């Protein structure tokens, strides 16, 4: 029994080392790289990675490499809910929802997997006719919240997202070409927010403004979602202005200093 307990503790320690290596690497790793980092034989790593693949904590990347999976990112975001930006965001979300009477959400960038998830929301007086899936990894290429994050990511990250992009989750259309996407992202940066209609949910409108961290990197965004039937032309300027103001407030609370 004692020997079995020691073996179990050893497995847990090695799994923790593997996950820590992925988190610190900031990208994908090969078996050879992991073996060198952790001083573990490839056979042991293959066995442990197979188990982590089954749980979704790790996923396969191109060229026989591995990276953290959506479940790893989801757990990390859930654990962070009570600290940092997520703790500060609650009153901001409530204020936006109250002033617009529409649902406001906080999207969080998942840099390891170059995806995002909604981690908090404030329901408003006007209900939504469609569900919002919280704490689930979503692609950056479709919808206002993803495109807003993508617009402020460096070009290599945008290229990586585009290389791994799948078809639209709504209508199956192919991803945009690089030049068209670059032009769209430039327009989002120029006006300071993203606006989409029916890209993630049919007949839904989304607006999102960027939230930055203590450095100059984007860490998340504030988003409003509402049915297209409730969205008038005059709402865009009012909603976008409020989102950008509150997103800037949240950025400052998060330690961000804007560069003139």
C-alpha cells in the first residue's frame, strides 16, 4: 500500500511538471523538448501525455507537438475568477448592463491556445432569446469578442490563428484570406471596438471593446450582445462609446497605462 501511494504521488508530480512546462513555454512543445526540460524518458512522457489528451488538458499541435488544451485553460480561468481583473470587472459589467438594458460579458484571452472564453456576465432587464455558453473556449476568428482580441494581438499570433482556423460555426463559410482579415482588424483598431452581426449566433449583434493588462498586451474585452431586432442604427455610437469608456476603466484598474 505504501509503495502504491508513493507511485501515485510520483505520477501526480510528473503530471504537474508537464502542465507547468506547457504553461511556462507559452506555446507548443515536442516530446524531445519536454524530455530535455523535465529529465524524463520519452516513453514516460508518451504514456502521461496520452492520459492528459483524454482529459482535454493537453491537445496535439502540428508537427508532432503538444500544447495545453481547452480544459486546462477553462480550469485556469475558473480558478482566477476571485482575483485580479475578474474581481474588478463585476461592477463594470453591472453598470454597462444597467445603462444599455442589454447583457454585458467579460471575455478573457486564452494565450496558450489563442482562443477566448466568457468568464463573467451581467444579465440585463431585457432577456436574451439565445443562450450564452460560459467558460468554454471559443475561436477568435468569428464574432465581435474574438475579433476584438485578435485585432490587438501581434501579427505572428494572428497568422497562427488563421492557419488553424476552421469554417464559420454558424454557416460553414471558409475563413477570410490574410489580406482581408488584416484590413478588418485594422478597421477595428482604428475605431476602437468590434461590431458583428450574426457571426456566432444567428440574428445576434455583438459589440466588444479591448481590455489591457499592466503591460501593453490585450488580456480581454467587454462585450454587449443583443438580438438584431433590438439594435437600431443610433445604438452603435452609444453602446460602443460606453463599452470603450468602461473597458478603459477596467484596463486602468488592471494596472494598464495608456501610451499617448
